[in-house]
């Protein structure tokens, strides 16, 4: 039996409700893999998982949906999802629910060989945003020589959407703050400042033609501009504006869409292959020690440098 450090939310609220605990980790059973975590990916879904206002019967809660590390042990007659697997192999795990750990047991079906092109913090942040991005482009049916408007192009999901759209041969216009313009350009998109006059600025850049829109922000401005510019509402998709989608008839992906989970699970090998061939990058803004998870979550929920955050063990 292995002892692992794990962050657990003992109450609902902000970072202050997280407590670092010691847990006894049993040997992996059939279909399980024990992974020593080298980096845990960080996503807004992590802190939303233990946000205030939920049923106390759900407590305590672990968090962290993806991680990268090294195999410690495999259960009997067990192979990882990408095939094979042995102690010492570098892997990524997604979708899990206890990534903020030093060591964890994961279903072998959720464990894949880590692309050698990525560091542990990069690999730990690849799959949640990468599969979400892939789903948005699948939903809007983006194809070559089309123009897509990406709201939040400087964010985690937005950065992956931009890269994957460019791989499809599409032109990308991405909204962001001016401080992220260089990063948006680096991945092949034309940046545009959000705020008053956004619709007119996008029309000018797109010469009046926007074929599809992907919203990763959820604010009314993003939705209003998308609906004004894209004639077919089936080609507007949001990862966040759930209420507006129900009212205005555009598409939504995420927890409320029953197709999202199966699609993202099936898309993992595709996203990993893109990264393995150097076609999909994961910019890292900052890393934090696993022992400093509260400060890391505070940074995640606030204003932080461009790029993803990771906990490193």
C-alpha cells in the first residue's frame, strides 16, 4: 500500500476550503494503473467543482481532471489505453477526478502514453482543452478556406481551437485582450480587441464573411456578435453560454450536452497524435508546487499570465 498526498475540498467555497491530506493507495486492481504524478493540469472546472452553493452531502470532494506522470504499477492483465505500459513509462491520464495528488490510481482506459514532444506540465494540460476544442470544431463543421471567429482566443480552450482550426485550413479571427495579441498571432490567428465596436472590427477583418463562431467566454457580447455575423445558428457554438443557447437556438458543448463526454473520450488519441507530431502546443504560463495548491487555484480563478497553469510534484 502506497501513501499519497491529495488535496480535498472539505467544504464549498474558494481555495481556502482545500486541505492537503494523506491517503492510503491500494495496489492497482485489474484494469487500473498507479501513476506517480509529475504535473497536474489546471482548469476552471477544477474550482467550479467545489464552488459555494452545492449540496453538502457531496463532500468531501477531490479535484483535478488531468495529470501527467510515470507508471508505478499496473493491475493484473492490464494495458493502458494506447497499448502496453510498464513501470517507468511516461503517461497522461484524462478524465480523472483526483489529479491534485502525488500518486493516484486511474482506470487504464483513461491512461495514454505521453507525447515525448511535451513536458509534464504541458502534457498535463493537453487533453481537457484539446478535446473540447476538437468538439467545438466538429459541431460547427469547420472546413478549409472558411473563416471562424473564436472568442477568448488567448485562453486555454481558445488557443487549442485556433491551432486546430488552422490545421483544418481555416482562417481564424480571435478576440482577446491586447496583451495577448502576440500569442494569438503566433498560432496563426488575426487578433481583435473585444469591447465596444467588436462587430464592426470583425466585419472589416473578415471582409464581411464569417462562416462559424466558437465562444469560450460566455459573455453576451460574444454571443450577440456571433449571432449577428454567422447566418446559420447551427454554426455557432459555446462552451459557456448555456442560458443563451437555450433561448437563442445555437449549439452548446459541455456537461449539459450528452454527446460531449463520448466525443471527448473518443477524441483523446487524435489530440495526443497532433501533439506527438508537433502540431499542437500547450503554452504554460506558470507552475506551482503541489504543496501550494491553494495559491495556484487563487491564480487560476484570477488574472494570471498567458498560458496554462500546472501543479508540479
